[in-house]
C-alpha cells in the first residue's frame, strides 16, 4: 500500500519548474574539439524527469520562461509539444545582442576509455529570471490541480531568483496538498559564494518534501548529512554504507515518505554497473548494481527519478517504484537525447527483466 496519498481530480499528474536550453552533441561519439557535425536538441534535467510520464500518457506541465521571438525558443516549444507536455512561461525580450538567451550545453557522449566531457555555456540565461509573480499559482495548483510537483537542485540553485521561485512553489504546493519531489542535484559552480543562502533554502524545501532523491555528494553538500561510512570491501558493505546515510537523512528530514539514491560504477564509458536504494517508510528496496550498456550516460539519473515518480503516480506497490525507476534510467542511457522516450510500459519492464529479444 502506497504511503503517498495523492490528490484526486487534478488536471496534471506532474508539474516541473525548469530553465530550458539546447544541447549540441558531436555525432558518432566524437569529442567536441575535433568535430564538425553536431546534433542539436532541447534539454533540461527537469523535463528529462517528466518525459517518462508524458510519453506514457500522464498529463504533464512545464513552468519555464522563453526569449521572445527567438527561433531557439520556437524549437524548444515544438520539442515540448512533441513530448506531450503542456508549458507555460513568460516571454522575455532579448534586448541587445548581449541580452537574454537560452543556455547551451555542449557535451560529447564519450566512447570506451574516453569519458564524456560537458561544457555549460549559461551566460545571459533567460531561465534565471523565473519568478512566481509571472504565474497564477491558485489557478495552477487549486483550479487545475497538480498531484506531484518535481523540483531539482539545478533550477533551485541557478540564481537567487530561481531559488526563491522553487521555494515559493514548494510552499504553495505544500499548502494545497500537492506532493513534492526534490532531487538535490548539487553543482559546485552554482553554489559558489552562495553556500549559506542555498543551504537554508534547500533545507526548507527538503523539510516539506515527500520524496527526497540524491547521491552521497548531494546529501552532504546540500544538506550537511554525513555521507556513507567507509566499511569493508564489496557491494554489501557499500550498500550498508548508503543505507546508513539514508537513515541519517530520514532522521533529519522525517516529513518525507520516500528516500532514494542511485548506485553507479563506471567500468567504461559504454559499460556501467547500475543500481538503486529506496526507503519507503520502514521498507528498503535494494537493487544491487547490474551491468548496463550505455550509449550516452547523460540523463540516466533523471530517467530513474522519472520512472519512480511515474510508478508512484500509477499507484503501484512501492517495490515497483524502484524497479521501474532503475529500468527507466537504464533506458535513458540507450538514447542520444538526454531523456528516455518509452513506447510503452512493456519496453521499460523488459529492461528490468533482462529481456532484450526482438519484439515482432
């Protein structure tokens, strides 16, 4: 029986706040500096998460902001529509040539022993201007209704404006009975010079969240939780260490019902050991790391969160939350887009079952 009771009669299953951007990727796994051909796609961590639900038929909404009359904004809007997502966002004039724009993420996929490299070019990013005053929260949360609000530390730490935006969304969601999912997603460059401010904001959001997700670095650096204790060698000792860390998170943030972390060991760029740990109430679900083949690793963690949230929204048994999340993350790493595009639930469950046979 799910410990998370969701609002009924809501228009949207999932709502995400995000700053949309563009990722350009060299073709054929080549590094950026030696490439002449690049693929371009719309991207954001939060819409990566929402894509599992939107492709599988649940109603999803995106709160963001756009550069007015920009062809890049037009591409982004078209992409969101193609992913079955509603979106809402103010239009901000670019200004002069040094004004606002959508961020660029320049990232290769790596290959074999050569790891991927990522360059974030976020100067003038329009998403940094997100403000609750630009949205009718009563209409969105009360009249339309939202079952789960998903926030991530990437948008939460992007700027003082977005930090406050996420905090106000979380407070309003809590007040109106919408459940809150928070993936901490620590980035050192975002936190530089803002540690005290962001620690307070992240702590408040975490204190009212229903679902908390993060790795050892996230919990330590965002919330000050001691990481996994060094123990013996072997996977059992590692899992025990992570269980101890999650136990400390639960003690510090008891309001949440679900705590989760992924486990990843990189054998090579294209071969990972992929696992997960989830605590629901007093019940542990542990997925010991299993080998997965990786085409592009970016978005795998978002896929895990997206799959877990979809399973929660569907009202499945908690054990399936982690399983579907694990398999959704594994699926995401087989796509060249940052997000998984599942054809149906069976595609994801086949990954969980280890069934890669042809389907005719």
